[in-house]
């Protein structure tokens, strides 16, 4: 418990008066254990606390017995999400300080967290994913009536970027974001589309010129789920003319990835263009671009399919954001476990075997 208590230090208990009968640390630990066992709601947390009272009593006080679902709901709704997010960052502090490799940044909407009655839109959480370590490094919710572009700078401030390559989608290919990444000691690989106007046109025309000075990788062929995909990466550092015209912060190279997909007898082709702040070989550039998809395949897909996040119906106050942080925390703990089995199997195993759940808690 010492490690978790250290993480949860500084979180102000939002309850007042008689509502504070249960210790906040006990409530948060039960909530985390419930999510580790596949639970999703305040009702699940209350049921878990009652069913596992003897197990929880080994490391929690619970002098007033198991908390009710109203207690869990009240705490999740009123708990300051900024403070709770800081708990998550303290949990990840040791890893984040030594992070390296590719960090992918992307957003995800919890589709059923909207509230028509109050006019509140669905939670849009932007996450930083350590592609090499397969862990969530940090997350931040977008402001109401805002978008990812305003959230990404706040997220970057939470990270140690030295020695990393940050990847973002075309929406977040912005001068200010590129400059911030470089100023924090990192490098970037920014997807480039038409939102940058003439810059996109210039990069596309240059890289598609057969006489341009470029380096091209050998075709990489992958076959899976009835689909055959061939990818070819091209990089160029002959960009003095481009920088003179556009003066993009930290730009050192440009690149493109051509993808050819064969599915069900149909063949489709697409080309994606990128801005790079470091000189990469064509092969390394292809690896970095491919790594970005880990945030979709290993984070967002797992949240939706394994943890059923899109069906989470918590809507009131801060509950959607605090539950999202709990899911990220539980997912990281599961990722740190090295035993055999898929994520789905491990969530079930935690629910069925108390010794495995206790083992997971020691990873924190």
C-alpha cells in the first residue's frame, strides 16, 4: 500500500460532513481493484467491496464496512480530475523520466459519456502512448467546446521528451506543437495533410518527382486477417528550399509512406506524407510511422473491446474523466504483468483468483 499511498498523496477529499465516513484511500483502492477485475460502475465497486471484504481487509482499514455505491459515485463525481490525473503521473513518474523510443499522441471519445440534459458533450481524452513500452504515459481531457489542438500542448508539458520521437496525426500537425516538442528536447514525425495548405502541396510534389534526391526502403509486405499490405517508405533531406519558403520549426527531413492493400480481390493505394525533425533512414522512418498505430491497436482497441469503454454510461460531473484515468491505470498495471495470457484472460483471472489480483497490486 505504501506505493499507492504515495501516488494518492495530495488528493483532496471532496466529501464533507458525515459523507466522509470511509477513508478516501480505501475508496480509491477498491475502485482500482474493481476495474482490474473487469468492473465498470459505482454499483460494481460496491458489489466488489462486499464480496471481497475479507480480501480487502488484509490491506485496507474499512472500519465502517464496505462503502455503498452512492459513496463511490459521489467520490468519482466530485474528485478533482486534475489532482487524480497527477496521481497517475506520479505512478508513471519513474518510467516517464526514462522514456525513450516513439511516443504516439492521439485522442479518443467515450461515446456514451454525453449528457443531453445538461448539454454536456462526450468525454474526449487525449493520451500519450509509449509505443516501445506499451504503456499510457499521461492523459488530458479536452476542454469543453475545444479540440485536441489545445489539449496536446498541455499533454506534452507532462512528458519528458528527451531521446524520444513524438508522432501525431494530421490534425495536430501545427507549428506551435512542433516547436514545443523540439524545445523540450524531443523529435517529431508529424503526419501532413491539406490543413497545412501549400506546405502539403510542396512536399507532395517534391517527393513524387522521380528526379528528387530521396532514399527509399525495400517494400515491406505483411499479411494478416485476409489482408495483404505492402509499404514503401521514402525520405529526403534536400529541403533547404522548403525551409526557406515555409520556415517550419525544427524541420530536418520530409518523408512519405506508400501503402498498397489487397483485400477480398480489391486493391487500394494511399500515400501519407510526414514532417521530420531528425534525419532518419527510410527503414527507421517506416518503423516510426508504423509504431504510431500502436495507440490505436494496443490502447484504443483494448479500451473499447476488452474494457468496453464506449458503453460506459457515467455522465455526471467529473466521473467520466476519473473513470477513464482508472481504466488507464488498470491497463498499465496489466501491461506490466509478464504472465501468459491475453488482456481479457488477465482481467478474468484477477476477478477469479485473489492471489493474482494481489500480485497485480504489487506491480504498482
